[in-house]
C-alpha cells in the first residue's frame, strides 16, 4: 500500500516533519523494529557477559577489543556510499513508477478513432482496451509478487474476465520458447488493422496513432520487465550492506561503557549509560537509510511503500471500459457557458 | 505565493546574496522562528536548572551528560543525508512545476484548426478549451489544499462558470468507482471527433493533433496526481527528521557552558557565553535546510514558496477563452515592415 | 557578455587551467574584490584594536572569543551545502540556455512550406518570422534587465521595426488582464491558417508542422518566463548565504594570531603572520564558489558570464529574415561534385 | 549472466539485504577473492619479516614507516572520488542497457503495415525483421566479446541463418573503407520502399513509420557502438585505481601491530590482532566498490552481472519471426467478454 | 585520438583496473608529468635551501611556516568541489558527444524518399547529403582546433570536394553579418522542396520528414556551437584551480621533514623521507582529477582523449555518399531464409 502524506505537510510550519514521526504505517519503526531489537539484545548480552561474566583480566582484554572497534566506527565512511547508493535506487524506483503502463491514452483514442455503435464496434473497442490491460497484467505476473499471487495462472485471468475462452485457447496454441506475454500487443495491432480495413477507423493516420500508442505501451511493459531482470548490481548492494552491518557489529563492542579508566583513557568514556541512546539514534539513521533503499528496490512488492498494483489494475480495467465503451459517443450537449459574451 | 527575487540578484555584485537576507516573505526566519524560539526556550530552561537548580553533585552528572552529547553532535553526519534528500525533493518539486498543465497549446490549435465563426463554432471552441481547464481543476481539487478550499464541490465549479448545468448532470450520471475527474478529457476527444465529422476540422491530421495535445495534457494531470499519491518514501523523510532533531536535542545539553573545568577539560569550553551564537547559526543552517525540503515537498499548498495555483487557474481560463474565441480570426493586417528591402 | 575560453584550454597541457587565473573579465577577482577588500579591512581593524587598543585583560577575553570562533569554523559544513546548491543552480542555468528560443527552425520551414514569390508571399513569410521574434522579445522584456532597458515600451519595438504600426494598434486593443505577450503566437497560427486557405501552404501537414514549431517556440518562451517567476526557493539561497558569511564572520576573530600562548595552547597558533594568506585562499574558494551561483542564478542579466541577449536578438532578426525572405528559392545550381564516379 | 535478485528482497523485512550476502554468483566474494588473498598474503609476509626477520633497530625503522603510512590512510579521500566515479559509470551502464535495440516495435509494425499472405509477402516481412536483427548482431560483433566469440566471421552468421547466401555476397561486394555493418539498415529502407511501390504498404505514412523505426533502431546500434568507442576517460579510471590501491599499499604497513609502544604512542595500537578484521572489512568495502565500477564499465562482457547478449539475440530472432510471420493475421475471434453489459 | 580500453576490462577480474595503469597514451602520466616534475623540483629546492642554506634560527622560522601550511592542507576541502565540478564537466562532455551530428538518418531517408536513378536524381541525393556534411564541417570549423587547422578557409573545402565552385560563389555572395555557416541547411530544405515539386519525392509527408531531419541535424550543430560559446563559467574553473594549486603550494612547505623535534612536536613528523611518496600519490590523485576535467572541457581538441573529428568527418562523407548514391536501389534479392517453415 502506498503511504501518502504529502498533504499533511503541505504547509511548512512548526512541527511539520516531526509530526510525521508518530506514524506507524510505512514508518521507520515498522521497518526496523526487529533489527533494533536484535541489536539491543546482543548489546545487552555482551554487556552482561563483560560486566559479570568475566574476570578482570579478560575484562581488560575485551576493553581493548572495544577500543579497537571504537576506532573502526570512526573510519568507516558509510554516509557516502549510502548517499550514492540510495540516490541510485531512488532513481530506479521513480523510473519504475513512470513506466507503469496506464491504458488511458489508448482508451481515449480507441473511443475517438474506432467508430461504430453496433455490436461489432463495441466488441472491437472493448477487445482493444482489454488487450492493453492483458498485456500489462501478463507483465506484472512475472515481475510482481502481488499480482503473481492474485493471478497465479492464466485460468485465474479467465475467471477474472480479462481474457476470453477463445483468447486463452489461441494463446496456448502459440509455440514460443520465449513465452507469449507480449502476444496481446500483436492482437491489438492486428485487430486495429482489421478495423481499418472495415472502415471503422477512417484514416491510416489514426491506425498509425493507435499502433504507436500500443508500441509505447508495450515499451513500458518491457521497461517494467527490464527493471525486474536487471537488478542493481549485486556487488553494490553487498558493499553497502557490509558497510552498515560491520559498523554496527563494531558498535556492539565499541559502544560499551568501559569499566577500567586506565584502559579507556583518552577516549570518550564519560558516562556510564545503560541505554546507548545515541547509538540507537545512529542505528535509526543508518539502518533506516538502508531500509529506504530496501523498500524502494522492489516497488512492486508488498511493502507499505510499494505501488498498489492491485488497485492500479482494477482501476485500469474499469476506466478503460468506461472510456472506450460506456461513454463512447456520450458527451454533454453544447450550451453557452457563463462567460459567453 | 511564489517568491520571485531573481531580478534583484541579476548582477553578481557586492552585497548580492546577503541583501536577500533581509527579506521576510518566504524567508528562513518566517519558516523557522517558532522552532528557533522553542529551541532557545528549552536551552535556557536547561541552563537555568543546571546553574541554579542543582547541587554540585548533580551538576557534575549533568556535565557528563553534556560531554556525552557533545561527542554525539560530532559524529552525526547530517550534511550528507540532507544534501541527497534535498536534491531528491528539489528534483520532484521542479518536476511538479513542469507538469502543471497549461492549456495554451490546446487553445492555439483549437483556434487554428476548428473553423466556423457561427455560434456552433464558437460553442465548440469554447467547450474544447473549457474541458481542458476543467480537467486541470478536477486534478488540483484532489491534490491541492488551495484549490480544494476554493472549489470544495462541483457546485462551486458550476457557479464559477467552469461547468455548465448540463455538464454537471452528465458527470453526475456516470457511475464509476474510480471517480470521474478524467471525463472532460473524454468529452474533449468526442467533441473533436464530432467537429471533424461536421467538417469544422478539415483534416484527420488536425483531429489527431488535437487529441494528441489532450492526451499530453491529461498525462500531465496524471503526473500531478501521481506526485501527490506517491510521496517521497516516508522512511526517508523520517530518517532525515530524526537526524536533524536528534542533533539539536543533543545540542540542548552539549552546548551548555560547563562550570567545572575538571570535568570539561580537553573539550571546547572556553567561553562562558549567554547567547549560544554559533549554535543558533547551526540551527539556522540545518533546520533551514530541512525547511527547504519541507516547503518544496508539497508545492501546491499555501507556503510562501508554493506555486500560485489560484492565479494559474484564473489565468488559464481567461487566456484560453481569449485565444480560442475572442481572438479567433483576429490578426493584424499585413503591412510592410521597417526592413522591407 | 559571455566569457568564452574553451579553445584556450583545448589541450590539457602543462599550465592549462592555471593560465586561466590571469584573466580579468568574468574572473573571480572581478566578482569578489569588493568582498575581499571589506573582509581584509575588517580583519585588520580587529587586529589593530586587539593588539593596541585593549588591556591585557580584555585581550584575553577576546582571545577566548577567537578560540571559540576557531572551533566554529571547523564544524560548519559549507562544502556540502555549497556543492548541492551550486549543482542545482548550474542545472537551472543550463536549462535556461536550452530554452532560449531560436527562430531558425521556424524560418527554415516557413521558407520551405510557404510558397509564393509575390509581395503577399513575402509579406507573409516576413510576418511569420517576425511574430516569432516578437514573441521572444516580449518574453525577454519581462525577464531580462538587459532587454527591458533596450526596449522599455512597445514604442521602442515599433521604432526598432519589430512591430508595425498596425500590429501595435491591434495589440493595444486587446483587453486581457493577463497581458498580451503571447499574442504573436496566436497571430502566427492564424496567419498560417490563412496561408493554407490561400493555397500558399500546400498541405495540411505543413500547416500542422508550422503550428507545432510555434507551439514549441512558445513553450520555450513559457519556460524562460517560468524560470524567472519560480526562483530557487529563497530559503535555500539564504541557508547557503548564512553558512558562508557566518563562516567568515567567525574567521574575522578566529584567524587572528593570539598573543598569549597560555590561552592559545593546544591550538594552531604557530605563526604570527600579518597576511592571513590561507584565509585569503579560503575566502577565494568559498566566496568564489558562492559567486559561481550568484552569477548563474540570473543568466539574463549583465554579468560577464551572462548570455548576451542583445546579440542573440539582433542575430535572430537578421537570420530569420535572411532565411525566410532573402534566400527564399535561392540555392546553388546542381553540379557534379568532386567525387562523382 | 544477469544476476536477478530483486524478488528475493521484494519485502523490506528483517534479514532482507543481509540475506543477499550469502550468494556466490555475481557476489563481491567471487569478484575479489583473488585480490583479498593477495593482500592478506602480503600483509602476513610483511608481518613475518617484521616480527621475526628484523633486528630491533630495523623494527623501529619499519614502525616509523608504519606510522607514516597510517597517517596517509587517514588523508586519502577515496570515498568521494569513488562515489562520483561509480555514479558516472553506473549512469553509462544503464544507458547502455537502454540502448540495446529490441526489434519488437519493428516486428509489430511490419506485421501490421506490410500486407500480403502470399510467399512474397512473407519473404518481405521475414527479410525486414531479419535485417533489423542482422544490424544488431553486426553491432554487437564489434562491441561484445561474447558475440564476437559466437560469430567470429560473417560465415558463422550465414550458418546461423541470420543472413542468406545472396545477402552475404551483396555485402561482400560493397567497397567501403568504413565497414558495412550499417548496410542492413539501408536494405530495410529500400525493401520497405519497394513494398510501398508494390502496394503492400498501403500508405506513405506507414512507409515513413517503418523507416522512422529503423532509423531509431539504427540510432540505438550507433549508441552501443559509441559507448564502446568512447570509454570513460582513461585518466579518471586511473585516478580512482591509484587512490584505492595506494590506500591498501599503505595499509600493508600501517595496519601492522607495532611492538614498541614508545614509537606507537598516541596512535591506535591497542590490540595485537592476528587477523586485521576491520582492514578486511575496509578492503571489502573499497575494493568492492571499485569492482562495482569494474563490472559495470563493460556490460557486454562475460561478468556475472553483464547483460546476457546471447539470450537477447536468440530471443529477438525468434520473437520477431513469430510476430512478423507466424502470427501475421492470426488473432482470436471477437467474443463478448465477461463484463459485457 | 580517442582512447578505447573498455574491451580490455570487459571482465572484472584480478588485476583488471590496475592493468590499465601501465598505459601511456591518454594516461595520467602523460597528462601530468610536467606538473609533477615541476612540483618535485620546487620541493627539493626548498628542501635544499632549508637544510643547508639556512641558519638554525631561520630554519625554525621556516618550520613554523611549514606547520602552518600543514594545517592548511587539512582544512581545504578540495575533494568536494572537485567531485561536483568534474561531474558537471563530464556531463557537458558527454552531451557534446551526443550532439555530434551524424548524417546517417538523413542519408537513409534521402535514399528512400528521393527517387530517380537518372543523373538529376543522383545529383539531388548527393547534394542533399553533401549539404548536411557541409553544415557539420562549417560548425566544426569554428569550434574545433583540429578542423580549423585542416580546413582553414572555404577554399580548402572546395579542394576537398565538400563544396562545388558554384556553391562557394553562392555562399560568398550572401551578405550576412551573422556569418553563413547555417546556409547549407537552407539549401537542403529548398532543394527538397524542389524535388517534391518535380515529383521525385512522392508525398508531402516525406518532404516534411526530410526537413525535420535537417532541422534536428542543424539543431545539433547549434548545440555544438553553443557548448563552444557558453563555457563552464570561468569563476567555477578558477575556484577549482585555486583550490588544487594552493593545496600543493602549501604542501611544498608543509610536507617537508622538520629537523627540530621541539617545533614539530604533536605533528606527523615521524619519518625522515627523501621521497615524499604519499604526497606524490596525492598529487597524482588531485591533479589527475583536475586533468580529467581539463581534458574533458574541450573534447574537440587534440588531447588523447578527444573525439576524433577528422575521422568522423571522413567517415560521414563516405558513408553518406554510399547510402544516398552508391547503394541507392541496391539490395539483395529476396530468398527464403534458413528458418523458412
């Protein structure tokens, strides 16, 4: 489900962004409370062992380890790599949104260019927009866990009315080692050609217009599929993950309060705190930033922040039938408007 | 209201940018004086308690807390995450401006392609551009608090003359679970098709041209709506907010002047200042930077810096009627210009 | 005036970029010598007061202030915010260049599509390109101080021959609360329609081609106007300015040589210099960087680096007449070229 | 082979990204285990020599070297240059993916616009799409080691059926010092022109549509070729390489545990570790980041992460024949869909 | 000459990027050996004077200067400004490549749309593509030192056969204060119009297609010219240059080994080295990075990394004649391909 909050901060006012901190859905807390809990559990485990489970000799050894870790946490430059990585992922995330195929342009043009109020005309217009929707659904079937779950097989599409029995048979009879997901685009073009031959499309220009729209629509489906196929290079993700998690592994030791001042001297060991409050903040900060990437890297999943594909598909089917069929030739009578002379 | 100041700094001269610091409207002061006041109030409250409300024992405890906070302020890398976040938000901000739909292209083409100086011709041209404007207003009704307030219901649009009684009835009779905001685009296309059939548009090419323009116009409306629907991922905003506000929470303690030199030794505690002047600057800097994001994240609101939608809508209605109707067929007689031979 | 130097550094060779340091026009020195002078004047004023105007007691007080300032200069992260800000401004700067409307495409097409060597044909072609130029000039009249000064009123345009008497009257008779700067685009489209009706344009396609070009041309004018209207958010500019100037305010004290070693101990106070040479370099660096933004933020002004609008307008008028009228139907006789068989 | 893992992290959940760390194919370990091994071998070699191979005098000398190196590792700003460099390379990487020419648009349009179910019609459609595929393969022959290996000569293409005997002879008879890889684009245009003359393409518009598609297709091939020809400037790559490798050369000494506390005093020499665990992490981090660039800089090679060109070519040939020939005129009979009234 | 090395690193393997360090052409060594030599010469000069030319008193003075410089080198944030600047320059560099006008699209379309195998047909096709090439060469004549040297005057173009005697006369007879470099674009459009009138181009659509291509081609030429005219703002380049060179000026002193431990105490003066090895690395790094910018800022020059314009022009002339004339109407006979049924 998409988390929309822009209107809440439509005025930059006192208590604007901080107000957003109390939300749960899609929030940083929801995304990382398990990580946080694990981290703190380990932190206190080590604290317990160190304070009550070790002799002074071993305590001092562990303090040295802690100091060593402390330094390490200062030299790891997570911020940069995170900044560039998140920017990269966020770019892809938005590009994927931009490539979600909406059939509205096609539906508007089908309604305008394919004439004929008789049954065959209606059949054609409905089939044309259904092919567009079908193409989109075939695409998402292989790229989105949400749609895959909703329509696991072509039979589910048949039941949902996105496909006719006839079309299902046709598609199953095509022998193609590369799958058949792109076939509805072909049907669209062929059907448009027929409509032109029957004179329902009045001009070759309008035929071309429809076919161009379908090519662009299919191009967007191809991009959706490409973003799924070509992930962010695994190495990049691993580098970032290693950076963040090794930082916090080092923190497990490095942020312990050291009991023996002679070992700790010269370092930041002022306060014997029981809650490592600022480490918690840093955790929120760095792991939260990583979670930003994690929730954006696959925007067609089930995260709170992911694009709501189920809604999109329902909407597209309904709106495209509405435009191409129900409202065809329906429009208000022309009357003088308020500003008429 | 938009804050325009470019011309004031059109020459890079002495006292160029600093001159801008004295402006109030849309300024950093206006956006953050409340935050600043709260911060200073808390700062002085803590100072008062620390100096006069605590025994020496507790003072030293608090000093240790202060030192601990001081360190924290050094390790939090706000600048980076801010830089990347603000760049991200600023990119979206400009993209939203670029997607504001202006009906000028449509109006120019309606005026050129839809002929007929009789009443029906005028009715058609006026209706075509009104549909475009109506589509834009429907879009902003659901994405901008400003327009929502101005036109809370469809009746307000009727009163404002953006819709005729007939059109209102038609739109209310459409049963669509997905709303009807996109219907004017459909009317536009249908009306254009009729105009073509009546011969008022002389060529299928010009019909296509008008329909393409409307598809692009509608695409822009869809983008406006998308930017509203798909916010910057909440986690990202929360991460940045946590970073900035935890920094200043730490400053509340960490920037206090420490009374006991033996605790404070080795740290930056040189001057017993009563006004934490540089902390104030840092506050201006970091919170100001965050406010940049806050005022850009929803550019269709009521901030000083937001795009003036009310003006834009008024302008669009007037200019599109002017071009499509009033000035139709009106143009100056051709005469020889000054450089003729 | 534009400062062109690329050819000078066309070879990356020894002494390449440093050679550019000796230029004056458009240089960092020219842009910031006043700031530099002021800074140094204040610096020496404070030095004088501190050394000879204060008792030792007050000197030590001031030294504490200096140390305090010194720290501050270490914590302010100007570089980042500058980097992101300048990138943002530079992006807009280039986008503005890209949106300068050049009438060449229109002129080439007018010359190719609008036939007729008689006077009416010439009148039409000349009027079409003049309308394009006029639209551009109207745009720059409200966005560029340079053009505003050159053509303060419409009468100046009349005198300059960019407008005929007839056109001036027509435009003054249009009642539009939103101005009339966009009207020439309308004239262009109407005149093109007439030319089509008269058969001077042979095909509806060519009419559409001309109208599309004008819509794009007008779109560019709209972008120019948008960049003027929607400035970089004021807060952003103020944040950057505060960062840079507070840094140098702190330097005024923090970079003084401290006379009393006991106060200064542990800090960088090695050399009693009279010229704060490296502070001067830092000044060049940071303020210079800010000046980059300052000279790019309004590229239609009078800075050395601004786009030369006066030249552009003159060039456009001359070239468009040349292409659309003078060279119409003029082209060299076809002969065999050197490589013929 | 492409490494796809997006679906695995489609939910941002506990143990999301870390789970990716255990993959081998395309992983950081696979890419850099040799570097890591060499680094550690050298590290232990130096350790052995230093501890057991040197007199105390020389040990102290080497410790000074170590301290010197230690400082150096602190001042080298690898992170930045890496961040910008990787962003640059990643941009090119994705652009190259975007420019891979897919013949689907061409195949759909050939199927729709080139009519005729007779043999000549089929021959034409098959030839048109084969020319597109051939053009792509010629391009990749000179830019991808994978395709070069698969089709070292034009005879291999003949055997693979991508070229007919006739076409091979024709292409070999063309005398062109600039190669002939672009010739199939020309054949495509000429063949389309002939189809138009024969009336198999019904409208000049559709001819133009096909030729435009081919021009774009050819443009993408040109871009593929350009990215191969114009590498990232060598200097940039060298600068980054020098930065990373000099860093780790310094680490070889600087990260040794120093035996003599009097030399090491004041530095981070707390723990006598035998495994330089955090240096190993840094190595993973920096060299891993460099490897990201290395595997992205030539995406048409044989890295795990490279685009699978062999599969792409096979797929394109099969799909384009399917669309342009096998499925030509084949589409399901129109029947009422589930939502019909 | 372009330096192509992508294929060499097509596999991310051990010793991938480091292998590139041994190249000379286009390498960092070639670009900066003079700078490096000068720097080292000055470094050793100062060392010599300091060690053997000064009394102890002056030595200590100079040591103070050195310490002062040492600090300065720590505070100058070159990396950032370099990162942003190089990204800016690299963006322009690639945009310039993208705007190099290639006549292939024009040649393909001329060959397809302009029919007639007689002499006049050939003359026309050859002239059309020659005009495109001529336009590109005129553009590069004023923007590239390489082409300027090759064709200093129009007579050289005549000799090279890029222009006929007739055309030269025509162009010289045009009186235009703005030059005549854009005139071939006009000829192209006029000639295409004539071909349409003679019926050699069969449809107005194809005429428009050719003219649109020429407008885009001319647009690219305009962009090339714009990138030459509008340099990166001089201030920006100066700021970066000052930053880098002042850094190394400070290094000349700051990286000297200090003889008197009492002055140097607390600073990094551990090793008395004779070769400032790490300073050399830093030099490579920073100056190398600057050289990246230097060699990218004018990509039409004679650097190793610059685009090979001479080759491009030769190729374009040959390929465009080949496509538009030699191969006109030539294409292989259609035969059944290997996969036929």
